[in-house]
């Protein structure tokens, strides 16, 4: 499948194009390394669409995300575009259990986004951090303390609830 053709097919709506990319990832007609290379050379909206396709695919099939794709998502958390940040956080949240022994950079970049002005960025970040906490890694104790600070400063109850639910599930 041709990634450029799919993303520029104006006969389809944007969500249809992203779904087609995700299906290509799932059925392996689209190579993830090629998708990443394409995304790295693209402008923010296209890059975000590529990451969203990775997110769709990783939601049902987290095993499709390899180390390079995980690192790509981690690095993309530092991009300026909010959509890139939130889609990257969701990829990380979907797949973090596969990379539980190497989370330092993911945690660092996610924690930077906890104070982002965008609600969706903070929501997606909360989801990813919550998934990390549930893994009960060596980071859990520090994360619990950090969650308390985040919850105290977070204005949106919907985001606070994600952190509180993660704390509750981590203590089972």
C-alpha cells in the first residue's frame, strides 16, 4: 500500500484514510518503519495522522508496535502540535506493558505534558501515565506522589478521574 496515496486520497474523509492506514498496519501491508519514515518527513497534520493510525492499530494489536515505533511515540511527545502529543501518548498507553523495563524517557516526556494547556493532551497523558502506574514498576512509588500533585493542580474533573482510577487499580 502507498502511504502517500492513502493520506492524499481526497475521495475519502480524513478518518477513513486513518482507518485504512491502521488496517494496513494490522494486516501488514503497511510497514511500520516506512510509516515512521514517511511521518518524519511530513508536516504536522500528516505526521499526526500517521501516529493516529499507529494508535488505532495498537489499541487492538499492541504487539505490532516495536521498539522503534515506541521510541517514535516517545519522541513525538515533545512536538509542538497538540494532536501529535495526544496521539503519541495514546500509543504509549496502549503499548507500555511491552516496554515496562525501559520507561524513563517516556515518563519524562509524559510528565512534561501534564501541564499542557490542551485538555486532550492532558487527558491522553493521564491515560498513558495511568497505564504505567498499573504496571507496578520501580517508578510506581514516585508516580503515586506525582499523581497527588497533578490531581491537586488539575482543573478538569474528567482528567482527575483518570488519575484516581489508575491509583485505585494499581492498589489491587
